C-alpha cells in the first residue's frame, strides 16, 4: 500500500494532538482529590531570577484543606507543580498537577488535598 507523505504528517500530528487534548481535559475533581482552587490565599511566594513569582496557595480547613501552585509574572515555557509528603519530610510524592505557561504570564495547577499531616510545596 502506498502512503502519501504530505497527507500522513498532518494526520499523525492531529492524532497526537487529539490524545494530548484528551489528557489535558481530564476532569479536575477526579485528578486532584476532589479539591477546587477557588477563593484561596497565598501562604508562600518565592521569586525567581527573571522576576517570576511561584506561589503556594490554599483554601479550606481541616480535612477539607486544598493546596495548589501558581506562577505570576512568568513567561511562556515556565512551569509549576506541587509535591505532597506525609512521612515527616523523608520523601516527596510525585509531581502533581504539572502545568506550563502557554501564553500570558501566569498559570496555576489543579488543587490537591492538603490535610491530615501532609505537607505541600510548589
């Protein structure tokens, strides 16, 4: 079977993009412990060499506390995620909610459960 190379490249790119969009569009509540990042407050901000701020933000209280990371004053290509630990600081869990600025200067991760002795960082 003969394949038209001009037609194959755009179809391949469309298939890859379709898979990426499906992954990115996953429901936030399922992926992020049922949390939301509405009406939060900043608990820590660190500024990078290019003037961008990385914030750790939280909302809620007790077992309903949620945390997320945010970049302010950034540029496309910069990224943020949060880590969570529950063993007194010996190890950190995997990167949660990793996200990259695609346009503009700010972006934030999904919110993740930060309760019952867990520590978070952005």
